């Protein structure tokens, strides 16, 4: 991959947009009712499948639930999804997550994730930002860890991301960045 042509860039972007729209993640649909229903189903799945996560959510200052993220890539990749920020179990804002990536990658997948804001400061920083990008202050955990994340972990990590419910296959190595933006559904 010595040189990226404009035609290759446009083809990759078009394929990513098509796959994202075709996967039924709600791109272009309106209404908070759909997001709320998906968030409720995601919470029920998460708490029933990984019981330790309900305790984690109870100790968190807030939780951003992203019930359906659709990701696709062929060298260029991207993902999109929408979710809700809940504080003490009540929805206070809606957010979108957009990710762009480049690298050796091929495939498509869907998954859910939740961001547990373990300190009031982390939650406040997230809510005040114009668009919050995942960075080094984010700890990723597997669902198996989510069932047993202890007190020491939550005191050290201000934000814990739990990715679960993966379906599909995407393979390769890439550089990516995720941006969370407040939306009005």
C-alpha cells in the first residue's frame, strides 16, 4: 500500500457507509423510543449474563450504554452506533459513537458496549466536552472480567469500557479512534 488513490478512498468510504446502513443500527432513524428500548434490552442482557456488572453500574456515577455498534472495514473502516447516558438508572442524554480506522482489516461485526464512569469528575468531563474521544484514561474489559471487577480496579480507573455481544467477524490490525457526541434523537 504505497499510495492511496482518491478512487480507493471513495470506494472504501462508500462501502463502509453502505454496510453500516445495511446492518440496521438505526442510522437515519429518529426517536428516542428506539434507543431507550435497545438500552433497556442491553442492560437486561448485560446484568443477567454478567451479574457483577449490576453492582458495577450501581457504584458508577453514570453509565453510557451503546446497545448496537456496527463496524465494517476493508483497509478503511468505520463504525457507528447510538446510545443513552444514564445516571442512577434514568436517561439524561443521548450519544452517538463514531469510529474511523485504517490498516489491514477486513470484515464486519456488531457489538454492544457500556462505559462506566466511576468518578463524578470523569462523568462531568464527559458531559461537558463537545465530543469525547476514547483515550488512555479508558480501561477495556472483557465480559468475564466485568463479572468480577473489584473495588481496587474501579478506584484506579475513572472510566471502564465493557464490550460484549459481538456478532460477525472482523480481522486485522488497524489504528482507530472513537468519538462520542451528544445528539438529539
